[in-house]
C-alpha cells in the first residue's frame, strides 16, 4: 500500500512544468485580447467618433429608442426635435446611431 502512495506523489511532482504553464497563460491572454478586449475597444472608438461628429440636421436614434433630428449641439449635450414643437436635451453619449436622411419624417 505504501508503494502506491509514493508513486502518486512522484507523478504529481513530474506534472509541474512551468514553461508549459507560462505558454498556456500567454495563449489564453492572447485569445481574450483578440476575442473580447480588442473588439470592444474598436466599438468604443467608433462610438466616440460618432458622438464627436454630431451636427445640426443629423437624424439620430438614442439608446432609449427615440428618433429625432438634431437642432443644436454643445460640448456634452444635443437638442433633438422629436415632434412638432417638441424638443429634448440629451447627453451626446446617449446617441446610439445616426440614421439615413429622411428616416425622421416630419408630419
């Protein structure tokens, strides 16, 4: 019985190869970077460019689903016309996309 226990300890010590562990960790970090971190950084950069490029006359869709036309832009806020005689002031960062011209139909 003592013979089997000694074999088990010797087998566990032989599996502790540090170079393969480091290689595995580097490969795992690279996979996370290319599959999770990098796409998120690209998406954030594109959204920042969208927000900084807002102009009067752009038709936008907000994160809350409000569709309207930009009538005023400041450093952090935009004024959006959502109906006849109805304008709202929103944070520019809440704009999720600029829609094609003509999407917002003024009735």
